[in-house]
């Protein structure tokens, strides 16, 4: 097997790092896109704008960590994404939509987004461990609420 000269090895390594970043960021960007699409009929403009800004930052490897930190902060504290509840009384439920089913889908999308953010850059073993913990703790509060499974 022929090894590349030292100068070419460095460029090959940097190319590999960029490809891995794109692969890991892809699942996270897809999860953000799905949530933005879901939120559009609810007129949650603040969250749509916030998530869109984070999504655009994820494309640049130099600021992706900052974007992931910004996304993490969307899950905690008063007025966070976790606090959204869709119903007729709140005026944010799309017409003709079942409240329970709509909120269940929102919860699923939020769980996916939280998991993808926590696991961006994770190894296969770390992803499998996360799935094991999800299975082991099913029926409990979601990791995005407890801020666990780091």
C-alpha cells in the first residue's frame, strides 16, 4: 500500500474531516428543516426565524459549534421551544387539526431535533447507546426535557 507524501496526507485528512462534518450536520439540518416546515402553519414566526438562522449557520464548519449551542439553548428555560403547546385557545393550531395528534407530532420532531443536535459528530457506538437509553427510559420524560443522555 502506497502512503501519500506528508503534505498530501494533511490535505486528505482535512477533506475527510469536512466530509464527516457534512454527514453529521446533514441529519441535524434535516431535523431543523422538518420542524420549520411543521411550524409554518402555526405562525410561530419567532421560532421559524430562529431555527432558520441556526440552519444557515450549520453549513459553515467554522461556526457550526456556535449554531449547535444556540440550538441547545432553544430547549431550556421559560419561553423555550419545549413550552410550545398547540391548541385553539392559544390560537396556534391550524384549522381542522386534531390537538392531540398535532402536539404528538411536534413532540416527536422536537425529540429528533434534540437527539440529532446532541449526537452531531458522535460515533456509531454513541448513537447506539443513545437508542438503548431511549428504550430503557421509555415512558419517562423525554431527554430534551430532562436534558440528559449527553
